[in-house]
C-alpha cells in the first residue's frame, strides 16, 4: 500500500522517467513486500525555481539530476527493511535510469492501516470498515 511521489527537474526523457518510477516500485516490492499490483505514484517535474535543495548537505555532492522520492507507507516495517529499501532504490535507479546514488533522496512518511481509503469511502484496510457512522 505504499504511495509514492517522485520529484525531478524537468528535462528527463519519458524512458528515464519510467525507469525511475519502475525502479522505485520494484524496490518497494522487494524490500517492503508490497504487492506487485499495488502501485500508486505521482511524478512531478519541477523547474529549478520550485525544486530547491542543498547541493552538498551531509557532505553528499548532488547535481541537477536529483530525484526526490517521498513514500507514504505503513509503520510496521523495521529499520532493516527501510535500509534495504533505500539501498535497492539507489541500485535500481543507478542501473536502470542512470541516476547517481548521490542524487537519490528518499524519505518516508509512516502511518497506520486506518489512514488509507482506496475508494468507496471506506477505510480499505480496516476489517468491515469499523469506522463510526
């Protein structure tokens, strides 16, 4: 059930954008055991004026190929799974989309099962939608 928002600077090819999106999704499937068909992503192509970042924060040299990956997912993953996710995303984006690992920024927003509704006005992961009427 992860939901992903990927922000990049305008100018990447459609093939590279798809490779980035696919790489992130496959990393979620591998590291977080997300179902293959559980794919919800928004790709934002930004101008330099609307994607502002520090080019050397924490001593990591970033370029304008920066890819910011914001994943909203359930809080039941442990630190080892999160570390695996970060590593696999970097590996896949490096190989499949020619993005340097230094240019991959990933952050998670964690939530609970009752924080998701995938349609029909119900809490999709709550048995029998136990929300109050």
